[in-house]
C-alpha cells in the first residue's frame, strides 16, 4: 500500500477536523488483539475526544474516495490478524468509550469503544439489570453489537433498541440512528455484518434492579470465566460456533474426540476447554488457522459435523 497516500489522508483529515489522534505506521496488531498475534497494519490510528464522530466520518469518506481499505478495530477480541498484517488503515475506536448521553428512564446508551466490563459496571452503578452477562467478557460494545455477543443464556439483541452508526458505503459518509429489530438478529448474527458501518453507540433497554444483586451476578460470571481458564492464556474466546442441531456444544464434541491439548506450533486446543484455542507463547496467526482447520477436519471425519469458525480471520492472508 502506498504509504505516501496514507500519510496525506491522515494529514488532510487532521487539518480539516481537528482531533487528538494517535497515529502509528507499520504498527504490530499483536499489540491490539486478545490473542497477542498479528502482523503490522500499514497505518493504525486511534482518535479520541468530542470530535471523534466528525473526524471518523471525514476520514472514512476520504479513505473510500482514495480506494484505501479500512478495518474497524474495537477490543481486539474474536479475531486473528494475519502474520502479514492489514493493508490500509486499522481504525481503533477504543478511545470512544463511556456513556453516550444521559440515562433516560431505563435506557442506557454506550459508546462503541466501551469495554464489556465497563458496560456492565456502568449499568450496575445506575441500578440497571440486563448487562451482567458481559462482566469479564473481552471486547467492546461495538463489536458485541456487530456479533450479537451472547453468554449465560443472554445476548445483546435481548436489550438492544437502537444504534448510531456511520455509513461509509458511499463516498460521503453519513451518520444515522437505526432502531433495532429483533427479527434481524440471530445466533452470532446482526444486521451490521457485511455492511460498511462504523457503530458509534448502542442503546439498551434494561430493567431497574438491586445494585448488590446485579454486582453479585457479575462477580459470579467473572469467577466462572476465571475457573474455566478464560484468562490463563491469550486467546480469542470460542474458536467455533455452537450448532444446536448437533445435540451438544462444540466444546463437548471436540472433547469427545480427545482433541484437547492438540497443538500446531505454539497454538493449542486448551487443555481445559475444547472450544478455546490458546497462544501458549509465540504462536503466529498461521499456527492458529492451521489448528482450527485441523480440528474442523477431525470433527468432520469423526462425526460428520461441519464446524463453523467463530474467530474471524482478518488482514492479508
């Protein structure tokens, strides 16, 4: 990718829309993913401050007109970035966090860069129940809305009522609010997927509850994740989606074939959970992808089931 064009776009955007922006060229994406894996992005940038929406709209328009791709990066969970990295821009939204305006009745709106843990804490502090399942989960609110994140029998679509997005599918990026229609969501599926959207905020309709009880449930969820080894090694959460038609969870299927501990390079099927792949130290993206493909092939051969990866493969493969 032509770095001169990339630098010109950054300089132009910062001139037209003044904004505090951390800009780094050839930035290792291993520094920005929960897997601690990934080659360099041609240009990684993280804007912050009140001008974030205006800057991003102008930036996304400029990049599109120049034909330079943009990858939207949130908490860096659920992804494996190629060892070759990301061509073009990696727009990091993690500095755009916290409440998006004041609570109205039982509606809480959060900026997309807000971490899952911070989202759960913010709701608890307001005495609002419904986001406890996010406590201890990696990632950000924007990514959670995009993926329709779920755990402990709850998912984002259960309480999501509205999002504010920037649509950069055309040369002129535009901001708009979109009401959430429950019918548009499914298991790990949302209407944002496959679209050139940057999610700015998400609004949730929650229920008034007892703060102590809410925090108690949050502690329970965090302890459960810790007990299951989610924090023991760098990883990206579940490697494969679950399929109810299989009659059991993907982790149980993988366990049943004796695949716990299977390794490829420094990537390993976690000894403590069949559906988690871990970076045991120094794993590269190719190790993880090869291991995922190997597990899927062994499951198909042993059961006939075709597993669908939940981990997204990002960048130049």
